């Protein structure tokens, strides 16, 4: 079983990834789906005791927590750069 | 078809908690979380809500002043339903209580209007998800699982209560069956045809359906219903007699959730079936002496003051519920969330003084609900004679009680109320079927007192 801290770390990374895809596409359907996904990720964090902002769409809400590993976004960055 | 990804693992299904870590968190940890959330909330409303911004500025309050829970309770002004209704009347539909851009309002719902004008409640899509979560805590604690199916014996209008239950059912993954448009017989037929396992209704409507089923020759104990779950009125966890009646009529296990339409479905039922637990992930509550305004100690009776974290479209901070509760911090079920044994004990706005004795509506309701021979159909009529409030209890004797037995029953009811509340009320038996039935919220109080003679809280 993951510890709460491990869950929180992964959820934060997932939010960063979801946010990246949301801002990286212009397909309305995908953006809508990702917005719901991010709400649920934010809600999962809230229910693990992580208090960011009240809403996931407020500025500063999508952040990696202190000490969180940012490996997933970096990989995504590398792939994005590779496509250019 | 075999799903490739279970909704809940076997270990998760064995849990008696929807989220054990949070439901059993220590008081110190919960309070630390509350403070962090309240600081975010105060900053949010200061930034986004013209209503709160104005109120704070009138009092010189800045978000940075909320440095403790005590400071929050002391500094943040109390709010009341009337504040919001007044602003909504000036600039409908939401006045300047709206804290989000209008286009982010995903669902418009309302209060039932049982105490006057309905209050408009804007909810964002995220708010609806969070609102529903309180129901799932209650469902899970009661034994309801995703494979259950919920029948809503309810005509869908704008009333928030059962929409929030719908949000919760969706969150849990239950099958949802709408009873919208059906009359009582139609509900019974739908239940027999579609075989839901959970009835969702007001508690008195569950009893009403049981009566109709009996008239139709249907024994609901043989139906598919395993659970009934209720809100909107004093229910089975407040009134043991009501639980017995519902359970016997339906052959099911009845449960209850306490909600306030404009706030949240904020207090799901305790698995001990004798009260509710405040969902401390979604709301912050404290008890206040309604007369002095001082904080009531843990275990003391007081008015429940509620702050919601989950209505970001129209936030409610230090909101006067007018519900009189006794809040305790411990429960044998293991939950550390505030427990409200007996759910609501009274209403500050329906307290009357009869010959010098304060009488709460719900106290009388509780006594009537427990009295053998009294049906769930009764109402309290308030009048004012010779400088005194008078309360007359009008009740329908239960079916099977012969008219010749009514006088003795009436005396027994009067004696019981006198013994418990130290006041003698006029008790009046009414013919069966003569009092009104409601499928939304039963109106128990018929207040005929001149407005100017009512206490401030009763107006």
C-alpha cells in the first residue's frame, strides 16, 4: 500500500501532467475531460488533508508539493522537445 | 463482461469507513486542517465575493487576522439566510453573494421555501461533486455499496436536497432510478417493477408510501428494498419510534442524513444509528448560545454555526443554522468527527414560551414520534392569547386505534409532554387523513401568532 505521502506526491504529479495536456491541446472535448479529471485530483488531495486553494482552477493551485519529484513532467518536457 | 479495473478493491470494500484516515483523525489534526482551510476560504471570499468583502471592510477585517479558530469564530460576522435572500431580491438571481463568474454556475438549485421565500443556490460543477460526497460517507457507513440502486421517491424540482443525493449516488456509482412524475401508487409500482434496493425520500413520505402500499395489497417487506435513507425532516436517527415504524413497514434498515440545502448535506448518519457526524472535510461547525452569542462548550446544547468549504459559488461563513444541537467529540463507532446525538434537538426560530416555559418544536415532535398510538401525521399550532403563546398539538391517531380510545390517548400524550417538558399543552386528536401530507418537507408548525408579538428569532 502507498503511504499518504506517496499518494499525495503522485496526485500532485498527475495534476501537473493533466494541466500540461490541457494547455497543450485545442480539442474542446479533451479539455473538458481533463478539467473534470483535475477537479477529481484536487478533491483527492483535499481528502488526504492537502489544502491548496479552494478550487483547482485558481492561480497557483497546480503546483508540485515540497519535496515532490518532478520526474513525470520532465519526461513530458523531453518528449515535447523531441517532437519539435 | 468483466471490468478490467475494480471500482473498489476487496480490502477497500471491507472498510467500514469511506475514508478512515480522515474520519478518525485526531481532534488536534482536524483543527489544524480547519484553520488552514478557513484561512484559504477567508482569503477567497475577500478576493471574490463583494458581499463578504463589504462586510469585512465595514469591520476592518483582513484575511491575515484569522490566526486561530478562536479568531475566526470571533471576527468573522455571523450570516443568516435573510442576508442572502435580501441581496437576491435586490438583484436576482444571486445578488452580490456570487463569488464566481456567472458562467461557472453549473446548477441552480434552491431551498424548499418552507420558512418563506426560497433561497437561490448557485453551484459550480465542482461544488456539486463535493456536495454529493457527504451522502457517500453516509451511504458507506450504512452499508450501501456501488451495486445498490437508489429509487428517488421525489418530484424533481429545484430543491437542492435530493439533487445533492443524486450527486452522491453518482459519486458512489450506484444505479439511479428517478421517481419524478409518479404519484404514491406509481412509486410503489415502480419499486416493484424496477427492483431498487434503496429508497430515498423524506421519512414521513416513506411511511405514507407504506400506507398506500397496504391499501394496494402490497407488502413492502417482500419488496427489493433493503435500505431506506432520509433527509429533510427529523428522521430515524432522531426519532427511534420513526425508525421502528419505517423498518417494520419496509422490512429494511432506515438511515438519515442531516443537511441544509444552501450549505451542504453536511452530517451523514452514524453507523450506530443514533445520530449524525459532521463531515469535517467539507464544513467547519461550532455551537453558540443563541441568546448570549457565546460559544457553547463541547457537549452543551447550542445553535449549530456552519461554514462550508465546498460552496465556492456562494460561500457561507459562520452561517446561523438555527438548529439546536448537542455536539460531542467522541463516538463508539470510531469517528472523531463531531457527533450530533439525536440529530437536531430544536429550532431557535421555532422556540415558543408557553406559560414561562421554553418549548422547542422538535422536542414536542420527538415525544410525539415516540408515543405508541400516534401516527407520524401531526402539527403544532401556535397562537397568542392573553399575552401568552399557546401551542396546540393536533395529531392523527395511528390506524387501528378506535375512536373510542382517542380521549385516553389524548390524555396520555398530554401527560407525557407535561412530564418531559413541564408544560401542559392542548392536545387535539384529528380524524385520520385530515392533516396535510407533504413529499418535500413536512410543515409541522402552523404559526398564527401576530408577527409583532413573536420573539425576534421567530419572525
